[in-house]
C-alpha cells in the first residue's frame, strides 16, 4: 500500500481501478454468512427462480466492499470519513466487477484536509452497478515525514 498526501493529489486525478475476479456462488455464500444476510434471493436457487430470476444474485454490498478496498489500496494513510452509494443493477455469479474513482474536490474543513471521490463500479459489459461518493481525510506531508524519507 502507498502513502498519499494531500499535497500530492489534484482534482481530476483518477484512483487506480480495482479489477476483481468473477463473482462465485461460494463467494456469495461466504458474504451471506459474514453479513448474516441469508435472504433467499442470495442463497436459494429455486426460490430466486420462482421470483422470475435466472438464479441467485450477489449482495449489492459486495460491490460496496470493493469500493472500500479500492480506496484502502490507494492510500493506507487515508481515512474514509463518509461514503454514500446507490445500487443500479443486480450482481450475478460470473460478473466481473471493476471499481473506479475520480477525485472530484479537494478542500480544508474544520482543520482537516479532505477530498471527495466519485465512485462507480462497472460489470464486464460496462454497465454501472454502483455509483457513489466518498469523503476522505488525508494527512499533509509534514516536515517530520520529509526528514524520515531522507
């Protein structure tokens, strides 16, 4: 992981995308157990089919967790202050998701150095499955960190 400092980023910078391997049924079951969310739409193939779906779908929060993972990989010294998202499409076994981000605002508020990041996740067809925004707090590069780097 990298350290990113407030001075080193600009509005319009892209966050390196996070590409995930195909969603599996095992992963969906594991997520259900971790989230204690055993909605039949996620774990019962027959039930999902009675509702008109081709089978089970993944939890939408899985895409949200990928957004958080992308941000944490971008900067391990960044603190996620707030995150809001909307879900736009169902996630299916076999979907390949790519999470992306763009720094949309850089500002100081109450003595903190904040950035707003536009987030979105696309499936293998480039359909947006999640859209949102994160507000994060970044450290400034202090004299102490400059000395430590030398």
